[in-house]
C-alpha cells in the first residue's frame, strides 16, 4: 500500500488555538482519513517561538515592562531560546489595555539575555513579538552593559515584521495604547535614539528591515552585535523544515488572519514558498481572510469564519480545523 503523507506546519491562531493544538487537529483528521501525518508546529518569531523550539526549562526573575518583577520562562541548551514577550510583553500587564507606552521598557529582555550569557550559552535566539514597548531597545542594552560580555556570543533576533526602526512608533505604538501625541513623542525619541546608537556604537539602525520589531528592540540589539533574521526563516532553519518536507504529498499550514503580511515573512507565506519550491501543493486553514489578499499559485485557502460563521469558528477552533481537514483530505 502506498503511504500518502501530509506534513502539518501551522502557526497559532491567536486567542483560539496554539500551534501545537492546530497541528494535533490536522494530524487527527489526516490519520482518520487514512493519511500519514507529521506534526511540526511553527512560529514567526512572535509569541509561541519558545514553545515550538522545545519549550521552557528555566525561569528567571526579571523586570517586567513597567518595572514590576516577572518570572520569565526561557530555554537553556546548546542554543538558548528567549521570547521577549515573556519579559517585556503586553500580555504581562494586569490589564493589557492599560499600558504606559512611553515608560514601558525592554530592560527585562536584556536581563534575560544576560542570564543566558551568564549560564554559558554561546548562541541565543530572541523572538521579539508581542511587546508592550517602544523604547528602541534602550532598556535591554543598558541591562546588557558592558556589551563586551557578548563577545563570542551569536545573538539571533527572530523578527516577525520588516518595519524599520523609526517607523515602529507610528506602526505599532497605537496597538500598545499610545495616544496620537504619544506616538509623535515616541517617533521623535526613536529618531534621536538612532542618532545616539550611530554615535555610540557605530551602528546605523534606521533602514535595516526588521529593526523596528518589538518597538525597536531588534534595532537596539543590533548595537550588541545581533543578527536580524526573518522569524519564520529562523524557526524553519532550527527545525530543518526544508528536509522534513521531502517526500510530502501535501503541506497544511494555518494562522489566525490571512492578510498581505502573511506573505511577508509570516508562517503561511514561508510554508507556501517552501512547499512550492519542492513541488508540493499547500493548503491553509485560517480564521479569516481579509479583503483584497492575493493568494499565490500553489496555495489553497479555507476560512473558518466563511465556513462556520464567526461565533463557532473562534469558540470551537480546533474542532473546526479538524472538520475542514477531514473534508479536504477524504480518502488518499
């Protein structure tokens, strides 16, 4: 009997299903339909990065975004994995809608990186999505002083956006509770900070794609010798995803919303690109497709909202994914 193989490579559906839960739903449906299925939950450098790269095995007390102590989980190993949202994330606030976007600091993320360095880690991946901050990474840099401690350390920043440093204020600060006046203040602060970084560290962060990730944290970490990498690419490399797709008959991916950014470094776009390059058809289950999105050749998309309505799609995401995949695969 010929084994027909599907590889499940989903991102999280934010607020509804983790990447692991989505992968498990795809796997159950595939196996029920008679397919072999390999489950590989992934991320794009934002929340969920730590989980898909092995999960936490250490915790460190660090400064939260507004200065309160938080217990931040991270992964110690041959490669350390840090998710800045665990130290400086919007979700850490008691009420995420009540943030102080001007005062919010990335100091805790710097403290977490320092903890990994002090533990002897020589390679550190930092996922930078979900931040409460627009401090340009200044808090993290101060926490890492002296930067000479980072000599011989490979610091990889997995960026989930391509926004540049100064643009971070206008693009992301409103999402973190900033008023229009605060957005302008933060914009001017990032402009000045870019000058300071160039004068103090000899690094021009202004036009580097991704340097605006996490309110400019990615740009700040450039001054500490970091290398910025598109988040999906960093995760795919760590998981040897290209090799794991070999011999697949279908690749299934997922994410919450399909929009233009989905094809600019996010999971659906990255998975589709790898699948098409290997001659494998790709299928995406998404919560919702936003108007005007151009779906590339080689990708088939199903929206849970279109299939089940918003109420059921988000209340029963995992069940809906399983139902869609079962209908799509049928019998091999």
